[in-house]
């Protein structure tokens, strides 16, 4: 059973407050009034300081940005408007500019009818559980600061410094001259998103690649589904083949997620992309690895080859980031969703760091992407999603655990059942009204049997 169309879903499902902020379908659920109120609550919470605001290229972005800025001004904040920028760029600038916080108006990989407010603290990180709970409580109480006339501040616009700061940080962790000497031929699908201009600048002008780019016009709508999954990247794969490219990169609308195609036009599994970046980083930096519960066991194999440990967290960038900070890890991410987190650049998902590190890895090894991928241990994976109603999640998880008493159970995020050579993870999505299922095995027949039996249980 697949998810029902958005218009038939229960009303409460279309507005969600999760680990990264508030998100929903714009119109009846996520409205300018609500965005303004959240902006005022945010400004009250962070203490009427300077707040950085940017957005992606969704048609509703400008409207919601104005509403958020109105709320911030009403709370007595100064607003630094950065324009259309990738989420990681906004986060880095927030942390570096001594702002009180930051807000990105973006629904990331969700469909175009969605939008969201991603909320960052003064360090440019997603709010932790305590900060988020306090802010939501403040919002529900509507106990906002109401700035008087003499407290009113202004909107200051800065469109140049944030991209420069971000790319300079990325360049500190690669050998740019080594990449330039390779003269890589690279394809890019920017989905007409917030990262389009920066990606072209990084790949063509800074790293000297022969770039073949599509969908890098932020004024145009998304040309494909927003999430860069292999099944929607046929145009990129074809471009790689026609132009004999060494690699192809695809982003989501806010530039935090990355998908990669090798020189044959094959779109790599996101977990394998993360594994290649982990291998590149661990070869040069001390520290462990942090990934979420849905990320492939190939990460454990790569980390073990370097003598490092892997720490796992519930799904969600904020959860992975918190564990990276706590453990001092060298690298982390969420392989299943194309999220690469390089803490020495910033504690956030960053497609730009991912692209640069992969090109540097190819240059250092002198091998094509397909060869680097072939060196990784082989796992088989399947993903799916199902709609579900209120009141069924608890009993469903209980029945699933009872069905497989021989498996080890991890209940930190839904339910993950583990065997020595396979696992399956069932959890409620953080961003959509769906139940997500992920499974992995070294044996494709075992994978089909496990996934199929669990899927039938969920359908029933």
C-alpha cells in the first residue's frame, strides 16, 4: 500500500514540527500568519539579536520569508537577509557571523507544494531537543516580545559573504590544484535549486572541471522530483554518457543532499557514496564515524579497515550532528538520504563538501568512480513507504517485534531488527505523513524474503 495523495490525508498530518523545524503544505496548513508567529516566537527565544534568513527557490519562499522577517522584526530582531542560498551555507554563515540564530525557508527534498522553516541556533546548528521543546512551548503560549517603536531594527542584506565563506572552508580540506590537474569532465543536475549558482562556480571556476550542467536556473520550477533518487535521475545519467563525464552530481532544492553517478552513468547507492567519502576522510583525519540507524553496514566495514568505530543515532540530521559533537567524530552522515556531514567544514549536511571530497579522492587514487565503488563490500538494500493511521503505530511495532523474536531489537527510532548478516528498520518519517521501511542483507534472496514479509505485515 502506497501513501494516499496529499489532499486525502488527515488534516493534522500536513503540518509537522520535527527535528529540523516546522514543515507543511503551504496554504491551509503552513500559512504566512503561522510563519510570522513562529518568526516572532523564534526572535523572542533567541533574545532579539541578529537573525540570518535565507531560502530556497520554491515559489512560496519569498512570501514565507517576508512573513518570517515580519515576525522577527516584531520581536525586536535585526534581520540579515542572505537571499537564495543552500541550507548548509546559511548554517555556516549563521555560526560565523555571531548571529543569535538563523532560519532557512526551505522544505529541502519534499515536493514543491511543501515549504518549511529550518531553525538554527547561534552556532548554526539545528535546535537540540531542549531548545526545540522550549521554542515550541513559547510558540503555543503566544508569549512573544512585542517590540516598541524605539526597539525596531532593520533588514540588512548580505548576498556575497556567505557563499564565499562556505566554499573557502571546503577548499581547506582538499587539494584543489590536484583536482584541477585532472581536468575532470563533470555533469551536474542542480534541480533549479538554491545550490545551482554555487555548484557551477565551485566545479567549473574553482576546481577547473569541464562542466556540463542542467537545471541550474533558480528562476525555473523543479524539473524532476525534489529528492535526488536514482529513479528520477535518468537525465543526469544520460548526460554523463553523452559527454563522457567522469562523474555526475545531483542536488536537492536546498543543496544539502547529494546523489552521484559514476562514469558509466550508473547512479550510485547513497550509502556507497557516503562510504567513499568516509574512506577519504578517515585516511587523513583521526576520529570515529557517526551515522543513523538506516545507514548501511558498509560504513562499519570501511571504518573497521581504518581501525575506527561507528556510532549510530535515530534518523535526522540534528541527531547525527549531536553525536558527532559528543564523540569528536571525523565524519558522519545519513547514507540513505544522501547526507554527508564533514564537521571540520561545519556540522551540517553539505553537498558541496561531498562533491569536492569525492573529486579529490578520485584524483588521489587515480581511479574512476566505478572502480572505487567496486572496492566496497557488497550489500543489497530495499526501501519503501506506507501510509498509516493514528493509533496503529505502537501495536504494529509490537507485532513486528514478536514476529522475529530471534532478532536483536533497537527501539531508539521506530524499530530496527538485526541479524548477523541483515537488518530491517521501520519508522515514522520525520518530514512526511508516512511509515518508512529500509532493509539490507548480503544475500539478495534473503533481502527479498525479509522485506516482503514485513511489507505484507504493514499492509495488513
